C-alpha cells in the first residue's frame, strides 16, 4: 500500500466541492450607512402601539378569566 497518497490530503480531497475559496461576488471596498440613518419613519410615528397592545392584552386576560371562572 502506498502511504504517500495519504500524506497529502490536499492533493486528492475526498470532496472537491469543499475546497477553500474566496468569495469575490460582494464589494467590500464601500461602506453603507447605518440603518438608522436611512429609516423613513418620522418623529412620533408608532408611539401609540404600546397602548394598543396593552388594551389588547387586557381584553384577552378578561376573556380568559371569564372562560375559566
């Protein structure tokens, strides 16, 4: 049996698809702005949602309590 073939695993890998490659499909030389800088929400938009969810949860708790007792 020839042991030289076992010593160099990179010459004959078991799965050629697993070879190390460098991905060059994305441009990494330019940076993009932070998401908060490009957000389209205006000041004060969405401030009522916590109150809406509080009311919804309270109604669900009341319905659950009614069904249990």
